[in-house]
């Protein structure tokens, strides 16, 4: 039984690694920066060791630009659960928040010149993956420096506190 479980986890990890390779190829063709989880990190997430589920497993983004330009950010999300996850959102904000253990503190320190973006609400079936894509315009009246973008995967609850699942971080050099 244990070998069967390990084999299933290994197969699921290989499937995600294949999806990562496909997205990485497209990202490089489009000139995007790219990060993803390693096989070990994927297995740890599938086992629930390092995150709640669902989780972020890759991201691609435009890493530079000038004030007034439109840039992009894409994030891959996987649901390892045996049931559909409903009422999900991905939200993106700019600020120094990646190293903070509490995402709420990070939101309080966000850069207010930058937009806060959210995907439309979505559901993610058992074992399925999706990519959420965002476009934003670099504000005109900002310092020319490196900014950090943060993505947060969370579940909306209409009558209670929402549930945080995972987050990612990317950078943007504004010149």
C-alpha cells in the first residue's frame, strides 16, 4: 500500500513537472522570467508538508519596464485534493511582503501607487491545474528601482474569514 501511494505521488509530481516544462518553454519564447517548484518541493506540497492546498507551482512575468508600460504576470495553480475547491481567487499586490510570515502585515505595507489586482472567482476540480494571468500598467510617478509583486491564492467565504492557501513573489525593475 505504501509503495502504491509513493508511486501515485511520484506520477502526480511528474505530471506537474511536465506542465512546468511546457509553461517554461512558452515563457522563454515570450521573454518572461520564470520560476517553479522543484520535484522535491512539489512532492512536499502534494503531501501537505509545506502548504495548504491548492498551491502555486510556477510563475512567469515581465521583469522590467518603464513608467506607463503594461506588464504581465502569470501564475500556475494546482489542486491536489480529491474534491473540487470552490470560490478561489488569486490577488496580486506590490510591496515588500515575501519574507513576512503573515500576509496581512504585508498587505498593510503595500505600495499604494500600484494597483491591487484579483482574478475572477474560479473553481478547481480535483487533481486539476490552471493558470491565472494578469496585466497591469507601471505607475507614472514612481521611483526608478526594483519593485516586488506578490500573488496570494485564497478562498472567499461570504459569511466568514476567507482561507489563505499559498503565495508567490516576483520582481520588476522599473527604469
